[in-house]
C-alpha cells in the first residue's frame, strides 16, 4: 500500500478546470481549449495510476491526514484505475466531438463546465473508499447531469429532464436511508472497515437483507435495471448527442460499479438471497432490453436499449461473484463504456449529416461515407461479442462462470442476447448504408472533421482493446480480485491499525 496525492488527480483536474472556465466567463473557444487540455491531462494521470497500482498495489490517500476509518479515504485499486482511465478517454473524445455538434448557444451557457463537474463526481464515485462520500459524489455528477439534460430548453428536454430529476431525487433519498441503516449496524462509513466488521456480524438476517434491498433499489435506478429502467430510454433520448454519449457510456456504469462494490463488501454472508435477487433482475433486464432493441428502427433508441442489455449482462457476472464472473464483468464493463461511446458518435454523425434518426429513411450511405460505414460495422460486431473484438472476452468469462455455477439458464440468456444485439445493430447498418439509395441531395453540407476524428478514434480504441485483451489480462485479474476477494480491498484498514 502507498499513500500519495496521485489518487486525487482524476478528481482535482476536472474540478479546477471547471472552476477556471467559470472565471473565464462566456468565452466558448477558451472553454474548448481548457476542456480539451483537461481531458488530455486526465488520460495521462489515469494511465499513471494504472502503472502505479500494477507495480505497487492499491493506492490509498487519507484526506486531511486523518487515517481510516475516522477520516475520508480515496482508494484506487485496479478496478477504479481502469474505470477512471476509460472515463478520461471517453471524456476527451466527447469534448472533441462536441466542438461541431453541441452548438454555440449551449457552449455559451457553460456546457464544458458541466461536463467537467460531472466527471469530477464520476471519478470521485469510482475512487472513494467511504460510502457516504460515494453518495456525495453521486450528487455532484447528478447535479451536473440535471443541467446537461435540460441545457438548451427544448420541450422534450424539459419533459424528460423533469422525470430524470424526480427519479434521481427519490433514489438519493433512499440512498441516505440505506446509509443510516448501515451505520446503525456497523458504526462506520468506511467501506473497508464496514466489510471487516460485517465479516463477524451475527445480527439478524432481516436488517442486512433490508439494507441490501435498499442499496439495490438505489443503484439499480441509477444503472437502469428492471423494473427501474422505465425513465432511461426517454431521458437519454432527449438531450443532444454529446450529452447522450456521456450519459450512455458513463452514468449507468457508475450504478453498476456501486452494485459490484457494495455487494462484494457488505452482503457476502447471504448470497443465496442477495446475489440470487441480483441475478434474477439482471436476466429480466437483458430480456426487456432485447425486446426494446428489436422494437425500434430509430437508431438512438436501438443503442439506448442496448445499454440496458449490457447492464444486465454485466450484473450476471457480478451476481456470480467468483473469479470468472468478475473477470468477465470487468472486461465487459470497460468494453461497453468504449463501444457505446463509439456507436453513439457514429449514429450522431449520421443524424448530423442526414437530419434523420429513423434508419428506415436512410439507405445507400456506404457510397457517400464508406469509412464510417465499415467502422459502424466493426463497432456492431464488437458490441455483439464477435471474436476477437472487445465484447467477446467479457461474455466468454461470464458464460463460463454461469455454467460453472450451474446457472445454465443465465448462460443461455446471455448467449442468446448476443444474437439479438447483433441483429439489432447490423440491421441499422444494412438499412442506413446499403438498402435503396436515399436522396443524397438532402444531405447537409456540414463540416464534420472533428466528429469523424472522435468517432473513428473511439472505434479504434475498441478494436485495440479487443486485440490487446491477453496483454491486459493481468490488469483485469487484479481488478476482479478486489471484488470476489474483498479482503484484498479492505486490507489497508488492517495495515493502518
């Protein structure tokens, strides 16, 4: 274990860049420059974190020099380092993408500021070792997301934004309730300390079961798990495409991470209830997501429902809570963040160029944009898990885990969902890029170099991730261990004591 300031950088960089942009005022070009530089700094600091954690183990920083469990701690294990790095890469390319898509009006009203504050909260949620401060960081990124989802003030944004805000306020209240229950049992808010205390917990079954249900309600709402995903398709459909990219790639994954972290540390004594409940909801989530993905030809809606499918698949791996399951969940979590960003960027380019969201109204675009078309096809294959692309390895380990644990129905549903995902996205590719030629004279003569740079770069990142899966295996092995072997995460408390 090491203690230094490095774990603070993924939180400090976006926070202070947001503050600087506020002082700069309504100067969109300056905001672009500051946001892009901050994105690059985030990537470098996150990669530095991965190297340090790989070489020296979990990094812990005690804020205010108060040792855990009495003070606030930031804990960067390999899982947090990988998530922060992926977040940084997506943030940087989304900022570049935004230069030509978000519009000067939104840029004037502190669009990049809100992105930086949202990333501050997301990275804080990934990094914190304190469950109350996870709640605080949740509120930080949710407050920024409230602004982003309504920025521009269109009718659909205000309608869906209101629903989004109400749902998250309710779930945040339940988060506080769950924290109160947990504190009443353990007398601590440090997650590692709570884990150690619950290891010898001999209280009644009902109280910790209640806490597990409350926490699942809170985080499942954030992640879009059945039946609490009802708000997600409409709310994610409403904002402009760059905001949708960040929401789709990052926000639901914070909820998934919170489920994995709390269920591995707090609720391992009664997995027959807690993790079977999680598995059941995950499987229904996959099924409902598949139904939604097959029901629409609107490109945005199809990819949004694929977010729900992916959340269910990741949670199946988490519910197994063994080495193979968590290894698969971590692989698939990182893969899905990258590939969803890539697909939303490509879909956004098509909408930007054609003015259409319905794939049925498109056709023959492979003649106009062959590179975009084949990048879309590769992204579709990666999303479905076709080897050797990035989605394959996560599903392989998850299905292996389900079969090893006798959960054959779960494994079959995960495999079957791959066919649905492949069909839903490849059908968009066929309709938009092949099919009967649309009227190319209706295509907007728009500048799109930064859009295509960001979109193609994200697809290349996804391909590179899949091809480098073997090289990256030791990192993901370390990331998975802190979940299926929670003592490896909480051992720093023992060292402090």
